[in-house]
C-alpha cells in the first residue's frame, strides 16, 4: 500500500482531508496492524485523501498519564501538539479509543485543538454518504454476534450508535451482553492496567467479560479497540474457545463486506 505521510503531502503543496493517527498498538502490535491496514484499505476504497505522521507520530501519552507519570504525558503531548500544529492538522481519525479520548479531551488544555473521529464514526459516515457500497449477502449476514463497548469510546465519549449502525449495515444478528452501552464492563486493560501485574483477586476482568460474552452464545465477538481485542482474545484462550470464536474489529468486517 502507498500511504503518504503528511510531510509528503505538503512537499507536493497539498493537504489531506484527514490525518490517520495510527497509535502504538496499530504500529507495533501484529494483531492491531491488521486493523490499521483494513482502515487504510477502506479509506482508499472510499477515495478519502488521508495521511499519516509516520515517524513523526509519538504515543499520545495516555498510558503514562493513567499510570501517574504526568511529566512524561505532558512532555509527549507537547511534542505531538507541536508536530500537528506545524502541519496545520484540523481533523484526525484513529482506530484506538485511548488515542481518541486523549487527543479529543486532554490535548486542548495543552494547545492541541482538533476534530476527532473514531474509525467507526468515519466508516459509518462514508456508508451514509454512499462512498462505501456493501454486499447484499456478505460474510457476516445473519451471524450471531455480540459487541463489546470499549470504555474510552462508550462511557467516556458516549459513542454507542455508530458501531451498532455498522453491524446493522452488515445485517448481523446482534445479541447484546447483559452489561452493554453505559453499563458496559471494562475488558481489564484500561487505566494503564495493560502494563502492570495483576492485583490480588479471584478472577481476571477479561475472564469475567469473556464469560459474559459466551453466555449469549455468539459466533463472533466484535470490538473497536486494540486493547479490548487483545484482552478478549486472551480470555477466549483461557477458556479454550479461541479456535471457535474469532474476535474482530468492525473495520475488518466492513472491509470483507465491500462490493
């Protein structure tokens, strides 16, 4: 794929419609890289002019702030804001709710003011505008699917409808878990928990969540966050169900369903 950096756009005297913030997981994690590629292919299919920062993109600083290292967060955020403002970036899409929340709600206090869209919101808009054409009988049509609301997209930013609109476009049989939407249960990775050892307790949170998902007997579990996907897959492995029930990001499902 030939994905341009914003520096390459500006060298040509152009500006992209939107900047894709790839994020640490989307750059370095093998599973999340597939989501990065899926979103790029969807944007190319829809004719959206987009760019990435490439090597100029740093971590947003979300894990540092959640873990209590405010100095590291502010230092990292300041460098990112300087880069984004230098290029005159106005609109950003990201496939990571952690990046989405930090850029949208925490960067303005440090001088970073941007329009943020999560990839589920952008994909839904592209379908509504007719820029993405869906197959009538796609791969997931009629499949029994449950959807996990990630904390930083759901409770933190009230984004519940766009992901479900995509599932509707895929014509799946959506079965909600007992705890969903505002009452959704964390996968166990938020608040920098991804990077630390377990605290004393009876059960891992991701196991609790996977048990809840399995109770509705889905054929597929769907998420919108690389952290959540990792935790859900690990929970399924612990239950020896990972070979039977796949965990997909919504972008991967949409890509497989394009005409």
